[in-house]
C-alpha cells in the first residue's frame, strides 16, 4: 500500500512540477507586457482633422503664428478662433442668416454641411475632399457657433499642476543630447537623433508635429481619463534633479 | 490530489506571480488612485489669455472704476484700476464679488409680466399704452446716483409733463438740499480728504458707507499726516482708524457742528455772505457750548478741542453726514474755515430735456411716492421704503431678483454692470469733477436689455440707443472716448463760483435743534458694505465675512453699551424686539462699548425676503423700524432721530 | 527645529491703523482661490442627503477664510473704547509648526521664497496641521465646493479646486509668483530678483486703503523690508518662536500688546484675553 502511494506521489511531483507554474508565469508575463497595457487605453479622435503640413508647408506659416509667448510670459498653446478666423474668415452672422434662409435647422450640423452653404463654401481653401470636409466641420461646428475647438491635449496636466513653458524655453536639445543616457527614461532617445531643431518642443510633445498631416488619436486611459503621453511627476522630478533645478512642491503645484 | 487540479493551482500561482512582474497591476493601481480623485462635480479650470478689462461698476450707489479679470474671455474676478483716481487700485467687497453676482442663478432671465415671460416688443407696447393713459402721473425712482441713464429717465418724464424724479435717500441729496436749496449755492460739494490736514467726519461714515467709499479710503491712505476725527453715535469701521471718536447722537449732529462754529466765530473767522451777521448772532446766542452740551450731551471741552484743531490747521475740512441741517451747518463751518471743501461744477447734459442733478435731487421720497406708472431703476424701494412707495402699475428694471422686482407688475431685466456700457459722473464726495466710462466686459447670456435702450424706445429723445447718449455725454464733458474706454478718468480741476451763497441763517437755527422720536432708546442704524446696502444685498462670498456682532445664525445682532443693557435689563445674547416706525424687528443683544449710552446700533441691509440663499431669511429688516421725521424748517424728511422701544422676548 | 533660511523671504506688513475691516481682502481671496460660497444643499452626496443640510456661512467653524479679519478691542468701557481690525493670512512661518506634523508631507517649506506649500492631492485630511497651527490659519474642506448653478463657469485659473477632505490655507497667491517669474523671463529680467510690486497677492492688490504691503523681506528695494523693521512693527505670538513672515504695524500700543495676548513679558496664564474675533 505504501509503495503505491509513494509511486503516485513521485508521479505527481514529476508530472505537476514546475511546468504549470512556468507556463502560467510566462503566459501572464507576455500578456501583461504586450497585450494588457494596450487594453487600458481607448483611442479618441480629435474634433476634426487638423493638418499641420497644410498650414506650415502649404501656407508657409511658422510655429509662432499660432504657438507663441504672450506679453505676460504665458504660453498660447492652442490657438483661439480669433487667430484661425484671420484666414478662415466666415462671418458668423452671415452664415447663420444663410442657413436660416436655406430653411435648415441651425443645430443640424450634418444637414448644414451637406447643404454646402455659399458663405461657407466660398471660404474653403483645401484641395482634397477630405480636407474640405475638415474645414467645413471646423466652420460649421465651431467657428460660426462661437465655440472654441475642444482639442484633446496629448500632454494634459490636471489643475493642480502649474507648468511654465517660459521656464523651459531655454532648454537646448543639442545640449541635452550629452545627457541622453541619464534622460533616457524621461525623453525618448529618438529626439536626440539627427539635426537638433530650433525649438525644443520635441522633448515633451509629439516629435516633428509640424510635418504631421493627420493628428494621431488621443489615447485615453479608461480608468483615469488622462492621456498616455501625460508626463507623470517622477519624469519632471528626474529631469529637474539632473539639471540642478529645484524640486520643491510649489515649483510645479498650485 | 490529481495532476489536473495541482497543475491548475500551480498555473494560477504562476500567473499571479507573473502578473506582478508586469506593469499591469502597478499602473492599474496608479490609474485607480487617480480615478478616485476624479470627482465629476468638482469643476475644472479654464485656461487662456488673462486680461484685466477696465469698466465702471454700479454695485453700490456711487459707482466705482474697476478692472474685471478674464481668462479666455470669461470673467472670473475683479481688481482695482490703478490708473483711475476713483479706485487707485483698490475695490470694495461688493465689487470684489461682482462676477459671482453676474453669474448668480437669481439673475432675471427675461422680461416678466405678472410672473409670465413676455417679449421685449410686447413690453414696449404695454408700457407705451400705460404711459399714454397716465399722462403726467408718472414717477421714476433711480438707485443710480451718478449715471447718465438718469438723464434718459428724466427726459422721459419731461416728455410726459412730469417732474417726479426720485432718488433713494442719500447723503448726496441731503447735501444738495442744504447747498442749493437753503444756501443758494450751485454745483456739487466735494471734499479734498487727501490733502486736508484735519478732517472732521461729522456723521459721515466715509471709510465704509458714505459717498464713493473706495475713493475716500484711497484719499485717507494717501494722506500721510492728516488727522481724521469721526463724530457719530457709534464707532463704525471708520472710527477704527481715525485718530479720535467723538460720541455725538445723530439728531444732534447739526447742533454739534454749530457748537464748534461758535468757537470758530469767537476766534474771529468770517465769510462775506449776505446773512453773515444774522448767522453769527444766531450761533452766538442759540448754540453756545453749554446749550449744545445740554441738548446733545457732547462735552463743551470736546467741541473746543476740535475747534482749536480746525483753526490751527492750514487746510481743514468738515465732512457731514445725516440731516439737511447737519449738512448746512458743516458747509457754513467750511466756508468760515476756508479749507478743503470744494464746489464742483456739473458736467454738460447729453439729453437736452433732462433735469440737472440738483433738480433730480429735489423730490423727497420719504414723503411718499404715488403714481399711475412707477418706474424703478436698479433700486429696491419695496425693501427700504416699504410704506412710502406705491404705484398703480410698477415697472422694475434690475438685474437680480429683489423685493421690488417681486412686487412689480412688469419686470425688465438689465444687464449686470460688467455686461453693459455705463458711465459715472462726479460721485458725491470726490474732490474734483470726475467722469468715467465703462464698456461691456462680458456678453450677456440672458434676454436682457439696457434700461436706457428700452426707455429710448418709449420716447423720442433724439437718440437711437444708449451708446449714442454716452457719445453725446462724452462730447458735452469734453473728454476723449478712447481714453475713457481704456479706464482713465476725465478730471476737471475747476471750482464753481461760491459768491452769492448765504449761510441759511434763518433756517439753520431752527433746523439744527435736535429732534428725537418718542421711543425709549435712540436707534443708530449703520451700513456695512459686506452686509449689503439699500439696493444691493450681501454677495455670495460675503456671508463668511459677516461677524457675530452683526449676525448669529439667522438672527440679527444689535449692539449697545453695557450701561444701556443694564438699564434695559438685557445682557449678551438676550433676544429682544425693537419696535418703531412701521413695524418691529427681532434681534440678539451684543454689548459693545463703542455705542453712545441710550442708543442701540442696528445693521441695515438684512432681513431680505427675496433673493438668493445668502441673503434671504438672514436677520431682520431695520428699514422697517426707522421713523421718518420732518425737518420742517429745512423742508426735508430725515431718518435721523429714529427711536425704538426695546422689549425682551 | 531650526528656522529655514532662504535668500528670498516673501512677507507682508499689515498696517492696522489703515485697516477698516471692510472685508474686501476676504472676498477677493475667496474669488482668487476658487473658494465656493457655502450652500446648504448638496445634490451629489447621497449620504449627506439622508441626514442634515450642510452648514452655511453662519457657522464660522466650517468657513474657509484663508484671509480672516479679526476685530480687536482695547477692552475699555464707553467713552474710552477703541476698536481695530486685524487681517490674518497664513503667516508662512520661518519655523512652521504645521510642517513637521504632516504624516504624508503634503505641506513643506522648501521653496526659495519661503512660502509653505500645501499640496491638495497629497493631503489625507488628518487635520494634524490644523491642530498644530496656533494662528488658526488652516482650514478643512468639510464639504464639497459647490457653487450655485452657473456661478462656477467663471473660475480663477490660479488655484485648483479642492474636493472635500483636504486641508487648505493661504499660499500668498503662489501662482502669481510663478506668473511674475514668467513675466520677468519674458521681459528679460531676473526671475529670482523681482521688482517691488511685480508679484503681489490678491488681498494686497484689492485693499482700498493699501493696509497690506507685500514683498521680499530680504530685499532692500522692497517696501516691506523697511516697514518690517519700524519701531511700530510686531508679529503675532512672537514668543512661540515660529518666526512668522507677516508683520503688523500700529501706532497704538494696546494693539501691539495684543500681538502676544498681552503676555509679551511672559506673564503666563491669568491675564485676561482682550481679543475676540
């Protein structure tokens, strides 16, 4: 009787053993690194397609036309309708009148865009249909409504964070390249490749956005609602420490 | 234990350990911790360009020059306007909360007739009909002391053949009645408190509730070596920073002033006025220090000391508050002293048929108002003067719900001060004629219309809209529209002519005699800006600034000296009923040694029955118990000398 | 514990002889820092709804008055009675009592300028710091900040909105400091050597009598530097050794003596308190 049990036990030790443990371990490791992180994010599209290349290359605008420091040192990140309307100059009153005349419900944006109202169509500057439609969406849904476009900020920070672009204006990518190994967890090393651009936006923002035609989707965390790109506190602290800048709480919080 | 079960358990354990070696669990915990702080009802902030837009605020009767702070075009706060002499960078607690009042849910959203919404066109038709039927039986009550909108209302009255323009009771009115009514002067009195070396505030709570408070406070702060003396029945906030408090009962203020004048006359001062000899004789015989002490309780030594300081000063000024007689006595004293009292000329009119400011201040609202069509502009007479005001058909113009809009037949919402173009001309008390203009900061989101625009649609005064009226006014004033729109003020240094002015000797002697009511205790009502004025209730963020000396819970607090409390048989915390005037008020007692014995000090501005949760049902309405007595000699009514009976409950 | 020394020391000198107690500083502080008016109803907190209404501003134990004006009295009877008003922001002590007691380091004094920071997402609401502060300068969010409908569309961008359960206090309008540094950089000036008035708190800005003067106590070009050293200047509760960075000034001796509750010479207990607020 004892021998049979011993044999059974030996059999189970051999058969069970470490393998299921290893299988389980490796399976979740693979899942946990490759699959699950992606599930935490849902892709949200920007309100409409804004193409940097059309404006920068096509219209010859430079970065400062829309993204500049104001007189008081604050940074104008997203341009307001006032700026866009300098070229996308559709008079809201004229457009609303035309819509009313055409007998369309002012709240039915799809119908308005389909109707191809003269006041709006005359202003469209794009060539392709896709881009024309993007312009139409901007004008109908936002410009003539007097509403600012609710752009999704890839680097969105919560209200308790005070970030000053002015304080970081002096950072030079070429200089920082010397520290790229220490900064590897904060700044992707791809940023330091090639010729360093004049502005240092690439350090934190989407690389070479001025050459982008279709803005990438905003990856929203399903639990916290924040962007995947949102820089967490430890990254700010790491770079501050490496550059000898203060890490006092009030340096960044409000 | 079979192989399958053991394998399953081992695989699960492996999986559990494995997942811990991946970022999944840790980032999930981090995300969950952020999720726990994402409370959807906590508002998030808006960012954008921050600007300070200059404009004019009418939240108090005088009006002030402010800068409204906006972010991405949305107003969020108010600050002072350094470049404007009316503000000098500071603001009062009412304007500090202006944006919050503008965004309050008690804003009136559309024109209402007997509680039902109507269109502006229908309102215009209705009012036109009523006006046509009423003829000259039309009256206007205005709560705005300084705006050109008054000229528009006055023009309307003129076209109806009426002169029934009323302003809410104010020091400006009492001063005008004394100066132009009794003394034959013209223009408006001003006081250069910034450059005076001795300032006697004879009843004028200048640093809290008298005149253009912020401008007064700025003058006080800039006056490095000046000596300020406050005379009154109670130590108001003004008294907390003046060099001295002289306890003087409100009804005795005129006599007190004449008592000081006695010494000044004895020192040989004189004025080239037609009735100077008569005046001197009247004071020397009727207002000797002994007589004044007997009538008012103010010690002769105190008056002598003040007179000495005024005589020794290079540039003294007496600033009156209270009855017409008190104002007249102060002006006479100022003329004798020849100090920092100024007489300011009035600016030109925009609306030809409008009354002058002095004419607008002639009617005595305390005597009562009765009309077929009564228009009330941004004033709350149904709260402050409940018995005196009656109208067969009442039209109330205001931006927030008040007792008056609740009682009115037709309610026409006006834009908030920061949503409209408005102006202010020479608030009462400033040292030079000053004109300021404001442009809208925010776009109105409700169905509102500027009151002046509505009135211009009723009568043909030669203007299409209020903007045209303002342009005409700016031209009449002689100022530059662009500079004004940027927040600068237009200041005229000229003084008006004072020759031909009399000292009202025959009237003043009789009018200055203290007259008190029949109640057991004298009542000293006082106004605190953070508690609210007659026209503006306390603002949303102000209730936490209201101290336990004014309000405990929902109960108003009245203050009295310990001697008074002992006599009345009450102590700290006793509940009492004050009866007088048109009713009674309930209050709790607080012992405060800064009140004249025999006087109870009660805060005005509480006891609202209509309004938001911050003002409704708090305390009691002291306006109910004020008694109106007639200054027969001066031809005016006054609240000074109100008395009450106090009973413990 | 030692007093922390910084090159820049932001401080105030408040002239009691100019303060009329009007309360504009209190209201302005609330508007600048997004402090909601106290409303009784809370439609979101279902537990609260089952019990009683929230408190309104009459309950002074629950109000959030980062800047609080106290009324002082000389304790005499009529006619020798005198009053004065004393605005009290956070003292930003050089040697703060609240910092060492925080279990999670939500409050620290580690920034150049000496402003004691209070980080809301880190605070767990234990209120130990409130117990420690002798000036009662710290306030707890007993309730959620709820504005009357529509009133929260115009909020100040300077300060984040705090949920219930965290402690808050005056920060000398710290984001204005960061804004001033940005402006200095934009103008080509040194952000660590701001001119007098480049950075000013909301209360000092708004005060109609300019009773509150704000600036760098260590910088001889700032007005507060001289004012703090005047013979009429004093600090509250000096004896506790917390080295507050807010000074008060008054020509009246009874006001100055109230700074230490009339115990400046170490009189101990027994001397009656003459201040009530």
